[in-house]
C-alpha cells in the first residue's frame, strides 16, 4: 500500500518505525500483494484510457472547429494526428483485451486467448523451462560458477557458524530421539543384534576361533596367569593344609607327625606350582594345551559337544540379563544422547563443531578436495536433471492445467497486464505520430 503523504515526515520526527498491521508473510501478505497489483493495473488502464480520451476530445474539437470554418491549416494536422491516435489506441486496446477476455463481452473469434489456450500455454512454458533451464549442461554450469564448495567451506570454517551447526545438529538429534518410540527401537535392537547373535550355532565358530588362538600360542599368557595364581595360592596355603591334615588325621596320630606331614605337603605343593610356573614345557602345561586342542576340535566336529554348547547358549540367552539387553542398551544410549545434546560443553557437540570447522578449513584451503566435492555436486545435479528434469518441468504445466480458465487469465493479467497497458499508450502516441506523418506527406505531395 502507498504511504499517505506527510506520514514520512511524522516518522522521521518521531524516530520510530511504523508498527506492522500483520505479519509480513502468509495469506494476508499474498492478499495485500494481489490487491496492490490490482490497483497498479487499474491505474495503468486508467492512464491508457486517458490517452484515448484525450485523443478523442482533440479530434472532436478539431472536427467542431472545421465545421465552423475556423482554425486554419493547423487543425488538419492536429485532427489527423488525433484520429490516428484514436485508431491506434482502439486497435491496441482490442489486442490487449483479447488476450484475457472477449472485448465488450462479444464472442469474437480468436479472443480470450489465454482462457481458451491455458493448457497449451502451460505445456509450452513447461517445455521452454525444460529446454532452456533444466538441461544438464546449463544446470551444471550454474552450479560450477556458484563455487559452492569454496563458499560452503568458508562459511563452515567460521567458529560461530561451526558452533551453530553443532547447536542445530543437537536440536535435530533431540527431535529425532524424541520422535522415536522406545518399543520400536528396542525391537529393532533385539531383532538385529540379540536375536542374530543367538541364531547360529555357537560351537563351531567358537571352536574355530579357539583353534586359531592355540595355533598362534595365544593361550600361553592365560596359562602363565593361572600358574602364577596357583603358585601364589600355594605360598599362602600353609594354614589351610595344617587345618585339613589335623582334621582328617587319625585320632591316635601324634601331633608332631601331623605337623611334619602338613609341612611336607606344603613344600611339595609350592615346589610343584613353582615348576609349573617357570617351565614352559612342563607336563601340566602340555596337558592343558592338549586339552584345549581337543576341546576346540570337539566344538567344531563332535555332535555331542556341539549340542552341549547349544544348551549352554539357550540357558545364557534365556537369562533376564540377556532378554533385557535391548531395553537396557537403548535406555542407556538414549540417556547418553540426550545428555550430550543438552550440554553445550559435551564431547559430542565439541566434536561436531571441531569436525565442521576442520572440514570447512580443508575446503577453503585444499583445491583438490574442492575439485572432488564440486565433481560430486556436478554429477549429482546432472543425474537429477537428466532423470527428473521432466518431472520438474511438468510442475509448471500441471500447475497451469489445474487453474480455472478465468483464474489463469486473471493471474496472468495481474502479473503482466500493467506492462501491457504501455502497449495501449504507445499505440496512441505512435498512431498519432504516424497519422501526423502521413497527413503531412500527403499534404505536401498533393497540396504542395
């Protein structure tokens, strides 16, 4: 809407901006924009019609003057110019009006063209957009000239922008986690992880892994640990051995005999465990290795052992700790995600910011990386345009096809009608000049 005269001065004196009467968007803004276009169109129509009326008045004045035998030769020149101006104005009024409606409501052939031909117009406009704007080469050239990777890299390299990306990512993450139903996520975890673990036979793969570990002598550290713990227990077992010997010895046995026996057992036990601990080729170690080798082979090939492994697996998978694994896992993960998203100083948000900034710096300073990203973008837009360009272009034709004929005519007239009124104005002016020129040449040739 035009601002009333004098209001600008009031605003300048008060130093305050005018209060908006409505938000600058939405249906209200669209309505106001359409109303403004209507006023502009009406104003231009009035101006164009005014030129016609002026030419008509001048023509009638000239004819009146000639009928009274007054005015002289100049009246003929002015009459010819105004008469030609009237003809030009009327002809262009008819041409412009015929685009949108029947002039004077008369069903003259080849009028109301837009109303009748809107579908063909929409299809032609869609073909024009597809041919000239949605060709792979044109779109790729535009994308390359935009230097998207460089501009994006500079934007991301700014610490404030990187922090903003981190904040927005946290917001999106919270929204996604909030939308997800706990039951659905737990079911997915249970089906994709827990149940998948329980599906195959455990015996053969465990046996194969154990066999490979033994072939690489990976069991040696475990045997060393067991031997060391056994020797340490033997060193601390004096009281235990004394108690057992005194408890199980005959009642008639003398105490000093029991003490000597317990001492002997203790020394033998300590010496035995020491040998096992210090001698890699000790018989106990070799026996343990043979046991593990046989166990690994049985897990792979012995049906009875495989069935035992399956029973153990069933017992383990049936325990409450396992059946509730999906629930516990998701609740822990959800809590961790939400806490990290809420905390501005969390590791998650700091890492996102650091990675965004680092990526931006690389894009800004590394031409090879920019070329690689630009190549991805170019191939992507070429693929989209080549495969979906027709769908993009039909958006124009389909939208026009859905319009009512009257509605299409009204929309196009509002969009272009203001400029078309200049045709009427130019027709009046050019017609007047042409009529004046023709009259002048004729007068000079035949009355010279």
